[in-house]
C-alpha cells in the first residue's frame, strides 16, 4: 500500500513527532510511506514554548518533506494537489487540535477528489483539553472528508461517536514509546542527577500546562514530607506563565527535595530522568490518554495517575500503579506515601512489564490495515 502521512515529524519536536516516527518505521515493513511535515506548524505568536524544532537526536531518523503551512489556505490547496498527483492509497493525519482542522480538511478534500485515496485520522483528541470558539466546527470540517478513524481511549471513542455516530473506526490503545533508548541503572542515573541513590524519587514529566495538574502535586508535597523523605523531579518546558509555579515552589521551602528542570528534554536525555525515578506521577485535571504513561511503561515504571479520561484504562489500580481523584492534594499525597510504604514496588514493576505487551505498534498497524484494505 502507498501511504502518505501528514503531521509533526523531525526536524519538529515533541511527542507527536516521536509517535509518527515510530509508526512510520512499523508501517514501512509492509508499505511504502512518504512523510510530509510542517514548514510552519504554529505561528510564533501562538506557540507557548521556546522552540518548535528538535534540539538533539531525532531518535528514529525518517525522511520528511517540509511543505505544510498551517495558516496559509493557498498552501493547503498546493499540498492537496501534490498529494493528489501522487495518488496514495491512504492519507494519514494525526489529529490533536481543531486549530489544524481547516488545513487538514482542505488537503483531504483535494487529495481524495476523484481518486481512490482514503483518509484516516488518528485521534489523540476530538475535544481539546482547552476549549476555544469554533472547535467543533473545525473538527467537523476535517472529519467530513475522513473515511476512517483510530481512537486510543474510551473517552476519545465517546467524543468521536457524539460527533460522528456512523464513524468507521477502531479503538487501539496508545502504543508504548520505544524511541528513547534503553534504561540505565537507577544508581547511575541518580548519581548523574546528583540525587542521593537511596532516596525514593518521583517524576513529573512533560510540557507544563494548566490541565496537567502540577499545582496539585506541589500542594501534595508538604503533606508527603510529614510522612517520608523523597526527591521530586519536575521536568518539562512551561507552556504557560511560569511565575505562579515558581512562587509556589519558593513557598514550599522543600530545598533540594524538589528539583525543577524547566526545559525541553532532548530524546537522548529522556532515559536519564525515567531511570532515576521509582514512579511517574500524572496529577492531570483532564485527559484523553497520555503518551507519558507509555514512556513510563517503556522504562518499566509504575504510574500514579488521576481518575480522568482514559488514564484508568492504562494505569491499572494497585497493579501497574495507583489511581486517585483529580485536584485532590490529600489523596495524591496519601497515594505517594502508600506506594513507597507498601513494599510493592517490585510487584508493580513486574505487572508493568506484563501490561505493556498489550500496547504494540503492530496492533496499531493491523487496525489501520483492517480499516482501509477492502
């Protein structure tokens, strides 16, 4: 099958670029795949981070063509015509924000006009975490030209069926990320990070946005400190005003028990932070699914997460981690203490190794093939 994938890819950075690179690698074992990425993904005024480009290794190098300008309708027509001339059997989009709805919908409409090209959307979100006027309209426009969908959690499945009750789709859990290399020993990782090797350590990882619930975790730490001594790593670039967080951190007076690394982490450094941690904490206020869980599972790390969206579907309570109510510092603190004082760390880790076998890229590729091959 001849496939064109349009979306974030190297030299652009982030979890979606990583996802697309791994997916392309697996698709290429049986299909011919071309990747078209953005020459402008977000206007600088709308991008909350410092850079849109990868600063380190691509992880999995894939050949890409930078063609798409997300805010130029004339460009969308041009890209649509280029794809149409190439006549792919399948055009794949990774969909996570209605901001791209008009762009992706226009390209799809032109690419499939009087051709046999089918269009498939892999949906991270149907309803975005942070709502804006016009979201539904833009998503409806994009999906109007789609033939099939992949959803990766029950929440996204429900959102899709509310929008398109007759949607042809498959539900496939988000596969485990396998782009960040092998884990190092916990002792070595902690020495490199200047963390006491014997000290329990938790990790909050990823872009910092309001819905990620970092404030809830910060409020929980003094409660945890009354029961036990541990190190908290907060690692990720701020995608909102950093000042309230910095003020909160200063007020906690936790000293070196709280480490904040407020920058984007290159691919080659991700293993360092996950290897150093005993458990990954996701105190989200809302979610569909989270790629962070799949990075944690890649490194055999249990997860403490909140009961929102699709998180309880992949974090199995008292098996691969713990589930707590959202926006509840007391409950989160209690779960963190319970995790370390239960003595079940090795059992949780063993269950993670078993559970993550479900989340394979081959399963995703098979679902795509089932949807589009007659």
